[in-house]
């Protein structure tokens, strides 16, 4: 069930909103409407749903309405029209008391420039939401400390925000948001003010945290790389409208229109990268020497769920899965041939990652890279996405 | 053209105002009279008690306050000790106590009224549009002008002095409070709202702490203005250092006038530094 349902949500800044909305529906552009009515279109009839536990990225250029949209979700900005349902309750229509309750218990926000309170210590900042709820000092310190630990700020509780680096300040922002244990986390360009290295770290950390927490996260960014790295689904905005919603793959492969395509063009360095650039050394089992036991053991060691099988001269024979190897072992089967899957995705050294991308999309196992039938490497899904998101870095990694 | 202007009969503005002041005095005497008597008694008693305390105790107390408030530096306490001993030495101690009482109560009232007014102003553009011109009026009208209705309302003595000082000295703290709160960054206000803060929580947990420095700068100005009003208030019979200045002026006696003036300067510097230091981060 979706946690958030947004239906026909609009925000028009200015006085003549009715008139502006009418013009908008007739198909006038944002600029024309500004000229005719003096109103700015912030968000134009956005409709989408966000599933529980997913990271939903909203991406668009500056001024496309991302911040406005995310603020409509917790009604920091009053919608001109439309509905926002959080777990079935319509936020857009509720009274002040109910709205505060939702903000206190169900949604928290992380801000681009951190928005920490400079006169409060790190701990007191993290406690803020709990304090607002009227929770006892002792309990809120406990919860706030737990969430500071979670973001790696143990030991900084009594410092002031100004004593911390940007990355650490944003961790405080994150800890403050998590201390409430909200269902939904709204992050407005949360990492945009950080320098690129710290930014990558924070992205990774958010993904790690997400494995533990399974929050529903709405993440705003103007950066496609970031969107591809962390998004389960991505919504693209232009001039206040959502022009496409889809998985990173879908957005890359099937840009809905020119606008998306231009956005994605940036990533087209992917065309020059090939399998050779992003493959890694495969774990293999020699079918002539070993059986299911060894295969299983090797998979356990390396934490794999399947493994490629080769012969003595490295010719690719197929792959076995951990499940099947275990069953074979239990049944006392000694020959890998009996459980061998031969239906595997195979590409050449020179296959472009764009193509690999299409192949890997619905493949249960990594793609095998072969040369004259011999296994040279494997390509995992993550490497493709990362390469699409970030050509250079991966290049170096792969040739190391 | 000249003819035309001359043909407009003179508007009896002054008469109207006289009538208005008279009307207010009569109509609100039920309020003015008890204030005059009650508050007057409070002021007199406070000043008298302060005068009874041996000067040395007050000097030591002032030095200690100065020491701790200025972050344990010794410059200000030494200045306070020397300055206060000088005033005592010149036989102006009782006058100093009266002046101090006047300033204390006047600025206290200004702050107590001014800060909430500033908050109101920051929260509502309508309130800002109404209050701002009133503040301008209060600040630009020469102080002597409202000494007259002050006497009409409260007679002579300390009470009309406090009243005149209130009118003269309240605007800065109102303005600075308004400014301080309006200056709080949108993101911080948004953050407090996003966590579900009520209006009061937002005000007390975010806006006032953020605006504290600006507000304290306003308080400092208000205190200084009410001190400067004390000299003028002596014209309507408020006792204190100002009265010494005034009587020296009337006798064209430069020496005592200068000494009393020096006393005001010393008090001003001490009060200024102390209120400024309240504002610094410890
Ligand atoms: N309070 C406001 N009053 C009037 N217009 C506004 C207001 N806030 C935003 N807008 C306008 O609404 C549009 C969308 O702004 P928004 O801040 O949501 O964009 P954004 O996608 O977050 O951009 P950025 O990447 O620069 O943060 C812009 O044209 C902006 O000028
Ligand atoms: Mg924005």
C-alpha cells in the first residue's frame, strides 16, 4: 500500500490563482502565465504515489518546483488545489492540530542548509522534535542519543553545530529527523551543500541506514548522478509538472521526452564505456575438479547466491545457484553438470554498458563477459548503474 | 495664491489638543490618580531604601556585578569603583540613587511593554504598519512637548518622569525586537514548523533565542535613552543628578553643573557596558 498518495496537487504563487490555473489547464506555459497574471506556477497538478520503504527521488532543474512540491507534502506551503494523503489521511484538508500531529509523529524533514539551531548543542538539536512533542527530558535524551549514534556522531553530543564540519552538521540534521522515528523522511537537497566526496559518503551512509530503517524517503535533488545512486524510483520535474516517474533504468532507457533526454544526455558517456571497463574478476568453480560442495563453500565464503562454472581452459560452462548446490549436496549428487544452468546472459568485452544495462535489467545473475567462449569477467548490476551515474570513477576502479 | 492661503481660517489645533489633554486628564483620572500615588510611593520608597544602604556596599555589589558580567575582566569593575567613589566624594550619592531608581523603573517598564509589542509587530504586518508610524512620532517629537501632558496626567515628580522616559525610550526595544524576529532565517522557522511546533513553541524555542542578541541591543539603547531622559525629566520635578544639572544651569554655575553631568556620564558608562555584556556569549 502506498504511504503517500498525491493527487492533482498544485501550487500557484500570487493573487490570481484561479485565473492562472485556468490558463495552465488551457496549456499556457509557466512564462506566459507569469506575464499574463503575475502568478508563478510552483507545482502543476502533480500526481504520484510513494510506496512504503522506498526512496523516491524528485529531480529537476533549479526552479522546477522541487522544494515547493516537498513542502506541499508536509504543508509548509498551502496547496492551491489537490490532495496529499498520508496513510489514508488527507493532509491538505486537515485542521492545525491534526496537521501538527502528523508533522510530529509521521514526517520529518532534512534541510539543504541544515537548519540547525545554533544556540543548541548537537544533542539538544537532535532532541528538538521530541521536545516539541512534550516528551520527558530523560526519554528524549535517550532517543536523541540513539539517533546520534546511528548517524555516527557518538561523542559530539555536547558540541555546538558551528564546531562541526558541513557533513557532520547534516548528520545532526538527519539525527534530528530520525529521533522522532517518523514513517516518512523528506529530504530537500539534503546533500547539495556538501562537497563531492563528503556527499558520496553521505549517500552511501543513507543507503546503509535505509537497509536498517526501511523508511519511506522523499529525496529532492537536481543531480542525476545522485538520483541514480540512491533512488528506487525517480520523478522528473519540469516547470512545476512531473514529466516522468520510473525506476532509474526506465528513466535512462526510455526518456519520456526531450527534456528528460537532455537531462540524461549527460550520462551518455555510458556509450563509450564497455564491459571491459566495468567487469570484475569472477569467482569460478572448475567443473572438472569440483562438485556442488566446493561450489557451495565458495559461494558462502564470498557471499554469493550463484557462481559461474568453467572448465580447465576457462571455457564458460554455465552457472549454479546456491539453492541448487545445497540441494545437490543434500541429495548426494557429486556432478555439477546435473545442476548446471546454461541459460546465462553473456556479452563480449566490447559490449557497451548501455546494452549491458538492457540485458542485466531482468537477469538473476551477473552478466558473463567472454572472449572466444572463455570467461574473462563478470559485470554486476551495481557497477552498471554506478558507471552510468559516474563514468570516470568506475573506469579507474575496473582497470585496477 | 497668497490671498487664497490667507483665506483659510487658522485651524485651532492647539486648542483642540488642550481640550483633548484636559478631557483625558479628567476622564482617566480614576487611572492616573492611583498610578500617581501608588507608583510614586513605590519609586520614592525604592530610592529611599537605596539611599539608606551604605554606599560602600552598593559600590562593592556594582563592582562584583561588573566583574562577572564582563567575563571576569577587571577594567570595568575598576572603573565602576573609582567612578562611584568619585560621585560619593562629590556629595551626589543620594541624587545618584534617585537617578538610578528612575532609570531602572523607566527602562523596566519600557522593556516589559516594548518586547511584547515588538513580537506582535513581527507577527502581523498590519500591526507593523500601525505601530511603526507611532514609534516614529514618539521618537521625533521633542521630549519637552510631552512633558506638559505628563504633568497634567501625573502631577510633578518621578512618575511623570517615568512616563516621559517611557515614551522617549520604548521605541528602540520595540523596533529591535521586531527586526530580530523577522531576521530569523526562513529555514529555521520552517524547521520548527516541520517538526510540528505550535506558534508559542516556535516563538520561545526558536525565534526569541535567535533574536536575543538583536533584542538586547535594543534593550541597551532603551536604557541609555531613558538615562538621557532623566536630565530632562528634572524639569518636571524628578529628583536626581539631572536636577543638580538643571539648578546649576539656572544659577549659571558651571562647576557643580559639570560635576553632576560627569556623574551622569559615569552612570551611563557603567550601565551601558553592563547591558552590552549581557549580550555577549559567555
Ligand atoms: N514564496 C514564493 N513566492 C513566489 N514564487 C515562489 C515562491 N517560492 C517559490 N516560488 C517560485 O516557484 C518556482 C519553483 O520554486 P522551487 O523553489 O520549488 O524550485 P526548486 O526546484 O526547488 O529550485 P532550486 O533547485 O533552485 O531549489 C520558482 O519559479 C520560484 O520562483
Ligand atoms: Mg529548492
